[in-house]
């Protein structure tokens, strides 16, 4: 049975598009067929994160308006069997599409793919309403910051109002060292406030910037810790809910370990 | 010398624990987002509630506390109002709509 998942956050710049791209890759690596859909009409970016921007001929609005068939609008990722992108239109705006049209589009995509991942635009207006229209469930992306969590709380309410089931949370840009020193909210702090189930924690890392520069999602990189975080989230999403989260404990070095023995350093804080 | 000591052994730092501030600010924000009342409106509400209570009992105005707290599924207005003594008032209740107490 196929499923449509919308990736949303309320606030912009917390990593929705990066998350969508990497979860698409992670699910396809497990052998699922996946369509990633860029619902950010007018500000398309998912194509760039995936490195597929040079292959766009048609887009989501063309498909919806019947100017091309769905198959023509989809771009197959040649690096990975089973992954396809439906890009957003760049020269139109959010009002070019209605929730009903999105629902119909998603229904058609679900006939061909195991997973349909919709990258939701920031904000709570028309773009959000379009993106959640055809979704079966939602993933909320947030960062450990006051503003991002505040917006996530608002979006959780809107997801519930749209009659979707309880969403799951991905905490992005997690910095274990700052959590350890008490300068960043930890996993438990955030879950206490948002009160939804945790799907995964993704560490803040330079790999993300390098992968965006190259157009190669970090989930392709077997050596990368961030890539591993996304692969695990993909497995939890794709039918293995018991896969443990990545251990993001800081590697302290000898000095801190000795200090901890002597009671001079705080206890370790683990984000599992 | 102290600097050197701190460098090696990690003495008191100026950073740290700002997450508690973040958490408290967030909790306050989320409650106020949900209630959708401005701080000024909350102050007015508090003053009006105290005014009503003061008709019946003498209260310690400075010792009162009003807080919005997030419970399981709802927002609760939690208040603590110290009572000094009961105000003397007529035996029978006044007719409805008459004699609003002076502020």
C-alpha cells in the first residue's frame, strides 16, 4: 500500500527540502519506489538539492494543467533505481494550484509509487494547504531554537485541523556539544514542549553544505554521520520502526573523561 | 595563573545553561499564542477578577499571583490570592445589577 507523506515545518530554513531529498534517497535505497514532489511553487529548490536541475522539461503545474502526462513531468534519478522527482514550477505562484488538484495528483502518483514525499513550502497559507491536501501523514522538521519550535507547534495544530494523524518529529541541526554544555535544548526538552513522537535526530554538519554544493544528497555518502542519520530515519519510516536513532554522544577525548571521573565535568548527554 | 589553570581544567564558563532560558521563553510563548490575549489584556482581566473578589474578602493585592499553565490538553489559569479577612457585608445579597463596587 502506498503512502503520501508531507514534510513541513512552518518556519523557513530549517531543512525541509534537504530532509525530503534525503528521505527520498534513503527510502529508495531500501528498494521502495519513491516520488519526491516539490510543492514550493515559485521557489523551487528540491531539484537543486537532488542535482537534477538540468533535466527539467515539465513541472507540477504542467502536469496539473494537462499540458503533459505525469510520466513526462517526472524526472528519474539515474543514480538510484526507484527515485523520481516532480519539480515545482518556477515562474508561477502558489495560487496556480488548488488543494483538489493536488489531491488528484497525489492519488495518481500513489498508483505508481510506494511513497510520495511532498516538500511543503514555508508558511501557513495556500502553499501549505496545497501540500497537505493529498497527504496521509506529516513529518514536522524543526531545529533546537525557540522560533523554529514555536512555529512547529503552530503547524502541528494545523496538521491536526487538516484531519491528518498525529505527525512525527525530526530534530535537525542538532549540536551535541552545545547540548552537553547546556546551551541547546536537548531531545527531551523539545519533545516535552511539542508532545509528538520522535522520528529522528539529524546532527548539524558541514557535510550538508558540501552535499548541497554538489547536488548529491548526503544519504548517498556511506561515510557520513549525517547520511547515516537520514538512512536510519528512512528505515524507521519504511517499515522498521525499531531501528535505533543515531548515537550523537560527543567524543570528549581523554581529558574530559578524566575530569568526569573526578567529578569536574558534567555527565554525558546522549541523543539516541 | 588562574587563566592557565582554567584552560587546563575547564574552569567556570560564561556560556552554558542558556537552554533553560530558551525553554522558559518558549513555554510562555506557546501558551500566549494559544490563549491569544495580549499581556495588557491579561493585566486588565487580573484587575477585574481581583475587583470582584475584593467585594467579598479582603485580599493581599501584592501577594496575588496569576499564571497561565499548560495542562495535558488545555490551558489553565492558575492563581493564588491570599485572603486577609472576610469583608463585612449585608446579610441579604443585593439585587442583581445594582451597586457595583467602587474600584
